[in-house]
C-alpha cells in the first residue's frame, strides 16, 4: 500500500574553502570533508532506493553504505591533527557511529515494525514515530558537525562560504518529502484501518461491531478533514492532500451507506425466524394470514437484498478507485519530489 522510506536524513553540509590564512589546518579539514561526503553520497543513494521501492529491497544499498562508513572511518583515523585539535574529528566519528547504529540495530527495529505496521493504527504510529526520532537524531548530529566545522575554521583562520551544495539540498529535501508523506499517510491510515475491520465485521454480520467501527471511521474522517484544512500543499503540489481528502470523503460516505448493510442483515435475521416458524407450523400452508405474512417477509427481504447488492457494488467500485487513486498519487508524489541518486 505504501512505499516506505527510512527517513533519517543527515543534513551536515561541508562548505567550500575560499581563503586560508594558513595552509596547515586544511589537510585535516578537507580530509574530514571528503570522508563525510563519501558517506553522505551513499546515504542519499540508499534513501533514494528505499523511497522508490522498499526498505528490504534496498538491502544491497544499505550494505554499500555500511562499507563506505567503514572506509571513511579508516580514512578519518589516518588523518593528521593540526595542533592536536581533535574536536572536529571526534564529532565526525560520533556521526559515523550513530549512522552505523541506525543502519544496524535501528534498521532491524524499523524492518520488524514495518512488517506489523499495517495490522493496527498503533503499530503504524509507532513505526512512523521511530523513523521520525531517527531522523531527528541524525539531523542533530549533522548540526553538531556543522558547528564543530565552523569552530575549527574560526580557531585556525579558515574563511568559508556558507552556500549549500547540491547534495545537501537533496538530503534536506528528502527529509521534508518523507515527513510530509508520513503525516498525510497517518491521516489516511487511521480511517483505512477502521474500514478494514469494518469489512471483516460485515462479513461476519456482526452489527454491534459494525456500528462501533462505522462510528470510529466517520469520527476519524472528520478529524482528518479538519487537519487537512490547515495542511499546506507541498512546494505548490496539492495532489497528495487532495487525494487524502477524496479518501476521507469516501470513508464518510461509506459510513452513511453502511446503514443499508445493517438493514439487510437485520431483515435477513428476521426472515430466518419467520421462515423457521412458518415451516414448522402444521397449519401455515393452509392459513391465509400466515401465508401473507410469510410472503410479505420474502418481499421485504428481496427488496433489502437488492438494495444491499447495489450498494455493495457501488462501495466496492468506489473503494477500489479510492485506494487506486491514493496509491498512484502517493507513488507520483514520491517520484516527483523525492531526489533520485544512483
């Protein structure tokens, strides 16, 4: 239903050196920049693969990223320090360690949660929350490196530009796209998970459960529509927001039309009792009143059945179109806005 993205995007950006008041601090500084850039390039490739397929299908890219982290860590260890200044190097090593942990232990948690996420809203919320926390930790690590970079340059008289490079822009954009997509998906999923349970209750003809689930679905749809009213389009693209709204409108309409289904189930239960009584009565087939009552019940059931079948066909067709619209719009949104990297 959804293309997942491990949304931990580091935004550490090494700026270009314009003028060095002394050459001696530069090898250490530029060596660290090269090590981080190599890792971030692989990181962007991995996240691109995860966004446009699935986390599991991006396994090969994850292994390549881990290999590059090891290479960059070794390169970092080989660098000579300028005046024994180890602060920037330590911040970079901490960043590599955090990224390695995310790609191993936290990655395993992400995959496990992904497998059960669609079983319930709570599971889905926990899955997206974990990804968000990972993203926030990575961004904080990137900010720390930027700060240590600036401090290093200030201590050693290196003048820098502050222009954001293309890779940094892509990584920042990837995080923003992922977060926007997750926010709208959670609104959609809160209703769709209730609808899935509603369909199961309908199949079991459990009217009590149907009424409870229908009420929750309509309530969540109203809450979601209210949230969408205050949600802006993404970079001028309102397609995902519009598709989410169409889905919530359908869930509300489905809730209203579910009355036809409960009416049919109730009439069927009533008819079964009448039929049982009629067939067990020794005088039923010779009693005009009992025959009339039975025929009336048959006509009412047939009418309710016709209404149910027509309504069911409409809901099935509209549901199929709604989910198709949502899935295709989501895929197009990610294709249009999620940066590609190879």
